[in-house]
C-alpha cells in the first residue's frame, strides 16, 4: 500500500539561516486549556455534593494523599444532575481538542469513561500516575487563584530525551543545570477556578503538595475513543480503534455453564 498518496506529508522544518546555534522544540505534547465560566450557584451546589460524596473519608487511603472519588466508588459524576452543565462544557472542549490536534470528528466517537471528584486538604498530594484504560484525560478546577499555592498539576515527559546520557537529568550533582527548559523534570499548571486542561491519558502526571490553608476541589475526566457507528461517519472502523461500544456483547455465565 502506498501511504504517501493517502496521507499528507509534513513540510520540512524551516530552520533559521543564522550562523549562531539555534535550538527548536520538536514533537510537542498537546496540552489543551480553556477558562470556563462557572455559575456561582451551580459551583456552590457542586462543592457541597462533592463533600457529601466524600463523607468522613480524609485520604486515599493514606492521609498524605488527596481523596480521589474514583477509588471510592464515585467515578460517575457525569451521571449526576448537579454536574450536568459542567460535563457538557468539558465534553464540547474535548471535541475541540481532538479537532485541533488533527482528528476528523466524523471518523471517531468520544465517550466519557469516568468522571470523579478530587479533594485535597492542606498538605496532601497526588502521586505520579497515568490512566492506562483511557485515551484522553481532563481536569476542571473548582477553586484556586492561579498562584499554584494549592498544588500544581505536574506533567512528566515520557522520556528525558535531551539528557543525552540516561540519568543525568535526575540531578544529584550532575552536569545538567536544573533550570534547563530542555531537561525540565516536569511542567506545571497552577489551579484556577474554572480552568479546564486536557492531556493524553498515557502521560504521567501528579499534583504537588497543597500549601494553601483551604481545600482544593477539582473534577477529573477520562475519555475513550472508539470507531463511530456506521451511520455516524464515512468510516465505521479504524485499525487501532475498538468498535463502538453499542456493538459489544457481554459474555456471561448461564445456568449449567462450567469454566475449567
């Protein structure tokens, strides 16, 4: 198969002609963001509902870790009436994110897999992790002033490719300055009320310590991409996308079935 005829080819890099050395960043991670306008009354209801869902729990389960609802049976906020408008806003921006990074929306279906609240008390963190069962992740901050005092979202590079010698960028007295943009250990996003950010779910991320005096509230989303239904677009399947979930059939045991 001649792929060159069907796929557009990227243009060569427009490198500068100056005699001084120039460095360009390649293969950027697509971090999406938008500032949502949250109705104050809706926001108050959501905050109270999150506290109701958390109940007496304080950590996850370690008291030094923020409480994340998905690990406590609260991973379906997208079905909760109090979060309906918030979910609609995030879903619309999620589709815009896909479009902006090159997806043909008619050739995919996007699904909310999970949606859960996160509550961080002063001093609590969220450890480094990623979401292996999802494709696109998002987080909406319900409070925060943009200073980062309540704990920044940290996005970790998949591999420190610019350290040249594996391990040098870790530090410990190595030859690479810790302020190097090309060898930064992570990138940070400061919480701000109404801010929503999107990033690939496979990217390792975590949250720094909440050094503020108040709780930090956020809502996280996991999205999954599948092929669309046949009537929804020109193509009903793609090589690496699962079929639309409406075509799936659960396998269940019936009376008399024996599994050996």
